[in-house]
C-alpha cells in the first residue's frame, strides 16, 4: 500500500486528529479522498517525520 488512512497516519506520527487535519490544511502532508475516507501518502508521511526530526535537531 502506498498510502495510510488518516487515522493510521495520526497514530504513526503521534498527533491528534485536529493536528492531522491542520497538517493537511497547511499542505504539510499530501492527502486525498476516496469517497468519504481520507488517506495520506506514505511518502508524504515519511517526509513529514523527516522534517520533524530535523526541526528538533535545529
């Protein structure tokens, strides 16, 4: 699978749903919908985690 459900994304990166929606709204992660379900691309999730780690080191 090349994407994560929105819920799984939030669990994996350790954010609450409100923060997850904010990340999508600010286009910090790439998301798409299939019907009523929202998904985040795995690549986008990886990039977000990488940026978060680098930001923490800075």
